[in-house]
C-alpha cells in the first residue's frame, strides 16, 4: 500500500460485488497457522449475508492488520473475529485476550509508529494507523474497548450496500494476481506462500530485503506483502524500489 497516498487521502475505494464469507475465509486461512503456532485459538463468526458492494481488497487489508496485531500481542487465550451485516452497515470486530492497551496510549494508537508498552519484534506500529485511515476512507467508525492485562476489542462500522446483481467476486481481492512476499521468518513465509498459492495467487517469496528489491525492479507484482522489519533492514526499501520502477500512475500495493 502507498502509505503517503493513504495519509494524504489520495486513494479511492474500488467497490465491486464481494462475497464476505469467502473473503474472510481467505484472510483467516493465512493467520490460522500463526495463531496455532502460539497456542492461540482463532475463532470466526460470519452468519450468512448477501453479496455486498464494497472494496473487498481494502476490507481484506483492515482484517489482515487487525488479526496480525491481535496475534502479535496475545500470548494466551485467543482471538475472535466477528462480522455482521445490518441494513446498509457492516459491523466487524476483533477481540483478543492479549496485553491490553493503557488508556493514555489509546488516544495515540492510530498514529504511525505508536505502540503500547509491550514492544514485540517486527512490529512497525503502522498496522493500526493503516486500519484507521482505511476505515476513514470507507466513511466508517472504529471503537476500542480495552483493559490492560485482559485484552482488547476493536469494533468497526462500515457503510455498505447490497450488490444489485450477482457478479463474479474477483473484486474481493483474491484468486488472481502475482504477489511478492518478504519475511525473514521461514515458517511464516512458507505458510503464507502455501496458503496464497492454494487460493490462486502466483507467489515469489524472499527472506532478505536485497533479494526482494532486486526482483521488484525486474518484474511486475500486483501486491507486495512486506514485513517492514527484516533483521536490521527495512522493508520500505522494497516498496520504494517498486514505486521508483513502476510506470507513471501505477503504485505498488501491500497489506
């Protein structure tokens, strides 16, 4: 994702007919292994709902960042993802039994690079800032209910509408495209790569910033999935290389 474009409100939603249940299944499949590796239960509640007209790719990024954040800051218990469609409104919540968020930190939480007292390796502090900006892009609202030492619940309300006709669900943001995946954690990289390939993506995975940056200038990728902290290097170098080599008007995208 182009962070500067998002921050400066230069991104626009691209709504399409979206199957929420399938979209959620794809996102959860990628995170399930990470939760299980920490001994956490990742549960999901998605009642039957109609096809919706919304930007499925941006919704995927919201869920991706919320789940990643919840898993990172939870050591015992579990995470629960719930979605519910109400007339012209999609309500999404992610609840965890993690470290919780001190009250004085909550007001700063959606600023880039803000983290709670318990810092975890590989955390850039950008995830929740991205969520906040994307929710704003949707014209929605986000609330936090958190108790330090007991966990947090993020609840989002997004204005949406039902799709008028049952179209193909490519707009949900999965099933096609070429992905560059950068992560120096071998099990995570291999798990993500396998699951993305199962869902129809072509994946090129790398463990170092130099290798990923070298490939991103030679080949076109539809999506960049980048760990922003790879050892002592920054994943931003790959995004910057992609932006520099992209044709005018084309921006790289990552979750």
